[in-house]
C-alpha cells in the first residue's frame, strides 16, 4: 500500500489515477486544485469520469492541506456538489 492510500476514500485505483496525474505523495496534493485534477484525468482517459472521482479528489486535497482535518469532512460524500 502506497502513501496515498492513507487518505480516506483513496483506494488502489484512485491511487493509480493520482500517480498517473503526477501526485505521488500526500504532500504533493497539498493545495492542489481538485477540479483541475478531475478535468485532467477526463482528458487523459478520453472519456467522462463519474463525478464521484471529483468528490474523492476534493476530500484528498482537503486531507493533504489541513493539519487537523474534521473527521466529518473525510468522507467523500461530504464534498458532493
């Protein structure tokens, strides 16, 4: 299990996606733009990806950017539109 899997909501496939996008550590996600990550992944895959992936990215960036994250905000569905 890689470091990114320590982020709540990030499983094996999302970890692979983040690495493909150039994010290999939790620190590298700090202050990243989740919407840009999502759009870049859609472009790279050549298809529309389920918006749940965007919500996971929002949660991951929050986790990486926040010293003492609120446990309620560590659930991907908290980040839905």
